[in-house]
């Protein structure tokens, strides 16, 4: 433990937080001060196994040396330059991401919400150009989560996120996942886009069936409507493929990424292909910090690690192992209703409202996870975790449940 870590007074920090930080988070009474790989240490020096990774952000592990060196080098060279000038790292990163996603152009921002906000603006401008100002409606799906800006919280078809901020932005319509007939009937002259997550993360790792994604793609093609794939949580190799949609063979017209893209340095990106990539003109959209050299350096180093360290392959292999172990535990613990997972996007659903109590029990045993509502535990570990890490989590769960 470093000298700086030893000086942190957890109680004083939590008091300071309560006094001066807005209470938008229900924080656990822990102050983390250091991380390495899939491990975290709190202010008291206790070690934890991190099966949340900052909510799918630190995908290649905490304090990854490649990212640390790239950020330090770039911070000593050039941290920020206005987007009124060219940026070599941004151009290289855009080219690389387009190659990995099948897209053609990128807009850089700072978060998943901003990436989805950009996607919404592109879709509306594209629709206006195609069929006039009435072509502005976007269809999303119950259980979705697209962000917390006013537009993206409106796109998020969950009243618990929307109700405090009504009236919401007009022009959104919500459907049930899997209902192809309703989608066919809903798409009309006013529809400019259908927006969906291939894996709904915030509702507890709900995996969208491949045949439903394919049906959406076919209906969008038939009606000349855009398909927006929100891969903010499911992208960057977490599913075992670079995009979760790659597992289905479905390609979007717009794809959004964030969370794990720069391993903890804030970044988001909205990618588009074909004529959609040309929709925005100078002055239509912008981001002061979007695509700055520091964040781009971190993102390029993150991509290097994913590629050279076999992290996508590891996510697929270890994810399969983890889900199998959770299902074995399900056979022993009647409280477990369902296990869901693809790669290292995993959830355990309980048949009683005990998820938050179980989360506290895991923390007491040195395991970091996440409770989604009262019945679901969500696991989003770094892509570098090993089978023995999964065994430790399952053993802790066995004790807690």
C-alpha cells in the first residue's frame, strides 16, 4: 500500500461526501483507493475481487500498465486541443473503431448518454431529410436504458427513470421486446429509427433474441428506417465479440459505444455508416472535450490490450464457465429463479426481494457486484478475470444465499 493510500481516512471522506456531494447515488460505506487487474483495495487495506469493473468500464482491468503509460505520456505531450483543429489520435482511433464495427464515421463525446443523444439527433435529421419534419419518431423497448439526459431518459422505456422529469421530449414510442407484429404496425411515415440494446444491461442482462434483432433489421430495411444499436454496456468485447450484435450477424446503421472504451477515462462514440454517416454538418453537433488526445490515447491503448491479450476470447471462455457454475449453484439454491449471461455480462435473478441483502453479504466477503432492483444481482467483471475468480464468487454466493 502506498503512503498516499495509508493517509485516507474513510470516515472523514464519507462525512465530506455527505456534506458536499449531491445525493444522486446510494453509496456503499466503502472508500476504494487502489486497483490492479480484477482487484480493489479500500482505505483500510482490505482486498476485494471486483466483479463490477466500475459498471463495465474498467474492461481490461484496473491500473492497466499500457493505459497508464499511454495516459502519462500523452498528459506530458498534449492533453487537449479544440475540435476546430485536427487531432492525429482521434483520426487513428476513428479509423480503428470503424474497422472493428463495420461503420464508416465516428463522433466522439464523453459518455454513453451523449453517444445516444448524438444518435437521436442524427436519426431525426436524417428522417427530416428523407420524409420531412414529421419523420422524427424513434421506437424503443420496455426495459431499455439509454441514458440520463432529457432525450435519452425519454428513450429509456422505464417510468422509474422518467417520472421525476416529466414532461418528457415528444417523439418516442415504446414496444415490448419480441413482439414483431406490434413493431411492424408501429413503423410508419413518422418513424425515423428503431433503437435497441442487444443486451439490456440495466434491467438485469436481458439478452435480446437473435431472431427478434434480425426481424427488426428486416422491417427497418423494408420501411427505410434506421436501426440504432446501443452497445454502450455490451460492446468493447464484453460479450466475447467486439459488439454483442456480432453474435447475431445483425448490423446497425448507427452504433454507440462508451463505458469500456477507454478503461476509465471518460469517452463515448457514435458511429454510423452509409448516408447516415454524412447526416451531420458543421455546427449541427459538438462536444468540447470529445475525442481529446488524452482520452484517445487511453482508448487506443485499451484496444491494443483487448487485441494482444486475447481478452475477447477470455471473456467468452470464462463467461461460459461462470454461467455454468451459477447454474450449478441454482440447482442447489431454490432462491435462484434464473441465471442469464453472454460473455462477461451475467445476472442471477432471485425469486425473493433479497438482492440488496445478498449484495451486502458479498461485500462482507470481499466481492464487488451490483444489485438491479430488489431481485437481480449483476456481474460485469474485467475481461481479464480467471476461472478461479469465478469460483471465489460462486463460493461467496453459496454462503450468502
